[in-house]
């Protein structure tokens, strides 16, 4: 037993004295490897008398377990200290100016949002924002979306393990909840646009589980369908830079608008490429309509006195069409080469009265 105590002390000292993981591994091999000192003791059990074998085996196993635990504890300590040293060595001062060899680029999504805000800002719209995590009432019920609507199903919506009242919280499926919050907090007239992230269970070349929308809401005593059409025609022609861009409205259905309309823009697909402008084809671009009176009443607005319109646009879709980006997934690949190609200069600020020089 004295020899075991001496070996235990020697190995413990070696473990505690290991300066790095490589040195610790050498101690482990010397103790517990195929030819290690502790392994040699375990192999010697067969040479002992049966009366001594049981007690010796227990003592050898206890030593083996103790040394293994000490090695693991030291390994954890060395790993943590190594990580701390690496973090300290690789830390970056985020207050430093950008590297001179790379000026950085504005992401196409950010640029497109700024362009949309610039256009609607000239029309008198203001920007409104709201939470990404929403209550069921704001995301569905207040918008006249019935309980059995497919959009409420888990195959389409991200539900959270959190509840408020009797319903689960959700990642908002559109930015329309901000319209509801605005109508509750502010009396008409209202004229807002709502850019932001939205979330749906979908992922392929044209769909993403997280994407961006910008929605608009106008509520007053005199707004009608003609105002909606004029607003959207002007936006489409300004955004795509085509003065005579054909725009048409098709009857559609949305629970939160009545009547509702899909908006198409003219295009041509000659030679296998898509070109925005006068052509033989049409391309669906957004959904719109007059605010359903039930939605106004849900927000405490007198629908016999006030009316308005709303519409929603996918930011990624606009960017893909305007800048020729073929695959939605590349927006989120974090590929610096892609951003160098499709990105914008930091001072290329969207404006209807001109652009700032980079």
C-alpha cells in the first residue's frame, strides 16, 4: 500500500504540473496507457495469491479511477484557460475604424428597404415598428383570420413555448400586427409603412424561414380604391425606374382586406431572361386591398366613418427582381464574394432627389 501511495502522489504531482494538454496526454499514457504504471499493476493481479487478489484489485481500481478523474479535471482546467488566452489574444476592438483595404458594403436587403422607405416617405408615409414575437390576437384574430385558417397551422407558423392568456405566442408571420397596434394607439388619420422581419415554415430557392416585408396602412375618412391604385402604380414605376411600367390589379381574397387585389407588373421573358417593363407577360408583385371593416372595429375604429387601404410587399422579392439575384438563399449565406458583387457602397443612399456620391 505504501508503494500505491507513493505512485498516487507521483502521478498526482505530474497531473497538476502539466502545463498544457500535450503534457497532460503524456502523463495519461504513462499512467493509463497499454504500458502505463497503473495498467501494469492491473496486469499483475494474476500473479497474486487468491487471498490477496480481491483487496489488491479494489485498491488498483480505486487508484485507476482516481487518476482518471484527476486527469479529466486538469484537462477541463487547461481547456478553459486555453480558451481564455485565445479569446484575449484574438479580441477585436470594434471601435477601431474599418480596415483601409475593405470599405464594406451595404446588403441588398438593407438597400432595398431604404429605397422603399424613401419612395413612400415622399408620399407622406412614416415608418412604424413592432415586436417580432407576437400574441395570437395581433397576428391572427384582430386581422380577421379565422381559427381554422391554414396560416394558423404549425406547418406554416412558428409557435413558441410561451403563452399569453389562452393562446401561444408566435413569431410574426407578417408585419400586419404593427398595423393593429398602430390603430389601437393612434386615432385616424393614419399613414404608415412597416418594414421588418417575418417568419414562416418554408425554405427553398424562393422561400426562407425568415424574410423581410414592408406593409403599408392608410386610414382616414375619404381614402378609396383609386388612391390605393395610384399609390402602388407610382411606387412600382419609381422603384423599378420604368416610367411606362404596365400595372394591373386582379381580384383576390385576403381576410384582412375587402375588396382585395393582387398587383401584377408587365414583363417579358424573351430569350430565357426576365425583363421588367412593357411585354407580353405579367408578374405578380404584391397583395393589397381596402381594410376590412371588421379589422377597423377590432381596433376600436368606427368603420362607418373611417376606411382605408393596406398592402404588403416582400423585400427579398423586390431585390431579386431589381438586381437580378436568382436564389433567395444566397441572401443569408454570409458569402463575402456575393456581397462584394451585389452590395452597395456605404454612402449610396437612396433618394428621389439624387444619390450621395460614394
